[in-house]
């Protein structure tokens, strides 16, 4: 962990480094360093907020995980010679209160039209070992993989 006042230097091993800054916490604002992403945040009513028009960290995590997992599925599909180009990944990210802490759980719902179920299940299993979100959450977040017909 970097504790200095200066931003951490780019790690040479990274292929890409995304940078976003949040102000105002869960009811604030978030903006990426390249200004391509700029969003207001709102606290959902389910967690005691006003349910305002902004997004929330769980939605952002779900969107990122779904997109990343679908990308990993494409890589795995090419390796396994499967057409995953029409696949669809939905990530459901749940927020739970555990004592004084909070934790996430994730369900990834994957549909791969035109691919038989056994092959789709194998592709999803392998994609879960490739996707950076899956690798990052391993052992920390409960992730359920669901292959839909």
C-alpha cells in the first residue's frame, strides 16, 4: 500500500492502469482521470438511502465484472474453438451486512446461444480462471456461475 501524498507511479508490469477519483462517498461523484466516465452516485433505498438518480458502487462493479467476464469468455471461446460472439453475461452483485462489516456476493449468469450445454459450462469454468475480476475475487467473494439455456 502506498501511503505517501503522491499518487502511486505506474507499475511497469501493468498493461493498463485505470484511475478514478470519488468525492462525497456513496452519495457523491466519481470521475475517471481521462474524463470518459463521470457519474453521480446515490445510495439505494434498500440500504437506507434516498434512491436518487445516480448509480452506486455495486452497479459499477456488476457492469465491470459482466464486461470483463464476457471478454474472458471470448478468449476462452477462441482457445476451445467455440463461437461465444453472441454470449451474454449478467452480473448480479449483492451487498450484505455481516456484523459491523459489509461484503459482496456475485452471481454470473451466462448465456451462449448455439453452444451445447456441456461445452458452455466448460467455457464458463475456464473463463472464471482467466477473468481478472474472477481472479481478484477468488477466496474473497462468493461467486456463483450459472449457465443459462
